[in-house]
C-alpha cells in the first residue's frame, strides 16, 4: 500500500501592485509621529514658511478686487502677539468642536440606551447582507444635506452596523467617511451649499453679464446622476480594495434576538416621539410663513432650519432616546440621562485634545495667506497652459482637487476661483453653471484624504475606539482608493455629459 503523500503548504501568493502600493503608503504614514505631534510640527512649518515667503515677497493679485495678497509673516512681533492672544479663541471657535460635542450628546445617549442598536437590528440589518453596504453609503451621501454634521453622525453608526453583521467596524467607518466627504457635492436633495455656491457663481458671472441670475438648482441633474455613480464606485472600492486590508471582525456578533416587551414599549414611545418631533418640524418649515423659514424671503434652503440643523439633529436623537430609555427601563431617572451624556463627552477626550492643536494649525495657515496665494497661482498656471476644450476642463478639475488639499472650505475656494474661471470660461462659451459643476467635482474628490479637513482628526478618534493602535497611514491608505476611483469615475461622467451636451440642471446647459 503506497504512502499517502504529505499535503504541501500553500505557497504565499504574490501581492497585487495596488496592494503593494497601498501597503507602502500605510507603512510610511504609520511611521509619522502621533497626530498631535504631527499637527505641532505642521504648525511650526507654516510659521517658518510664512517668515521665509514674506521675506522673499511672495504675493498674488486678488482677481475679485485687484488688490495684492501678500504672505503674512507670523514670526514677527505682530504675528506672535496674534498667536498668543487668539490661541484660546482659535480653539473655542473651531467649528467642528462645537458641532461634534453637541451632536454626540444626542447620539451618545441614543447609543447608551440601546435605541440605535435595536433600530439597526430591525431595519438595516433585516435587509439582505449584500445590500447593507450600498444602503449605508447612499444614506451617507444623501445625509450630506445635513452639511458638516454628516461627518459626525454617519461614520460611527456605520461602524456599529458593520460590527453587528460580523464585518470590521473600521471598514464601515472608513467607507462612510469617504462617502460623506467624497460625495459632498453629490446629492438627490438640495442643501445650503447649493445656495452658497450659486450666489458666488452669480457674482462672478455678473462681471461678464450683469443680468445673469444664479439658481441653486443649476447643477441638479448632474448631482443626482453623481449620487448613484458614487454609491456604485464606493461599494466596489470597499469590497475590492478596502475590506481585504482589514482582518475579519472576531468580536462578539449579537444575533437578532426577539424584542422584549420592555424594548417594544420603548420603541413605541420612541416612535411616537419621533413622529411628534417631525410633525412639529414640518409645521414649522412647510408653510411659506413657517417660523423656521427665512422671515423675509420665505426660503427653506437659506433658513433658520438649515442654519440650526445641528441642534435640530441633537433633539432628533436625544428626545427619542430618552423616551425609549424610559419605556425600556434603561433610564430610570434624570441622573441616568446625565450620566450617559457625561460618558458620551468623556469618550471624545482624545478628539478634544487633538482639536486644540489642529485649530491652531488651521488658523496659522489661514492667517499666513499661503492658501489663497497658492490657489491663485494654480489658476494662473492653468491659464498659462493654454489648453482648450475637454482637456482644459479636466485640468481645471485637477487644479481644484489639489487646491482642496490646502483649503478645505468649499465657499472660500470658490470665492477665489470663481472670479477667475467663471468669466474666463464664459468668454470661451461655457455657462457659469457648467463651470461650477466642474469645480464641485474637484472640490469633493480629495475630501477623504486632505488633513486640512478637520473631520479627518475626528475619523482618527472614532477609529481608535475600535483599534487603539491604528495610525494615520492606515487611514490614508484605505481612503486613497476612494479618492482615486471617485476622480476617474466622476471625470468620465463629466466627459460624457460634455460630449453628449446634456443639461446640467433645470434651464441650464453646458454652453451659453
């Protein structure tokens, strides 16, 4: 009888080129210092750069006013005085700080009472597992209507959803952050950003056509198509590139158990609370004279409702959470509510420390004028290349994407670039709406990877709740495929839109 041959161990498979590339980025990024130290180093570099560039006399001309913009030296007497006297206000006025703290008060209580987990198990998790990822990504992109609050609300909830179905919570966190950031200019709903950008576009277009009127819906058709494109791309990137980079979740996966009578009572009370709360909001925003609409114009988009979206979201989570907790007996007194609020803020301690340092760095960069000067120089470079047609438009998108790595504010960038490119492209026969459409692509595709977007620090804080050893390199290497694929896919869609001559919005075409 012949001996049974020993089974050979499988040979190690050679990694794909993309995996080796992302691995190198991860290794390099993880060798960087702690994020707090990194922000301190970057702050010092900005200060030194401001000193050197100011000595050289680097400047640019503001295209809207014609006045020169010079680099401000932050290491002279006036600069040091500005740094010292504004350090506290830089921190307290750091927009993400208040937004995160206020929003997480409600989300934290909803999570601590068990409301979020129960709703997830009986809604999202009851859907086929193959649909969970695209549904979460679609919700995140559409949730961009809540503006910056979307960066705070959706990623941690997505992490819990993934964890509940035995998938890595880090994948849910990263994919949702990429969808919110990369899809910031894609939506099926209009929001305040549409209004803000349209106003800037209108002012720039009036330099050529004094009668031009901008409309918030000027890119609406393209934004709808972009939403579904990005959901598909983000789903593919997550499954193909991101999820394989993270080990399988080996933590406890809770089975979808029967809801107890106490939980049923809590859900009923929470549902009644949500229904009543939304009914009040609808009464306040649907009538033209609703008290949450603009008092003078009756506008919904530019209204107290939109500007007050953060406290509105706070109560949307907090009130049902309290009602659920009382009904399910996870809240027995007002002290329980207070304790859950305390814990939700205590969990944010690493972010609060990080926010202090990040706020200083961003303030230094804004004071120095380095960002606007680089934006103007980039625009001048594109003009000097003398491109025409589609290559020129794609070049404009790429320039905007690079500038977005330096200036996170969509309106601040567009205020600088619109006065250059809207008139320039109008003289070439392109409509202001089409120019704005190209800008919005460039403004979004690098959002997931730019450190100048303050919510990157928040993402790191959320990620370290699940893996304390995770580094910046791991996040960047996981987010980079989204930016690359979003750029390629969105530019292809833009090119097809251009070649087919499709309308970009109601009453708006590509050409004048």
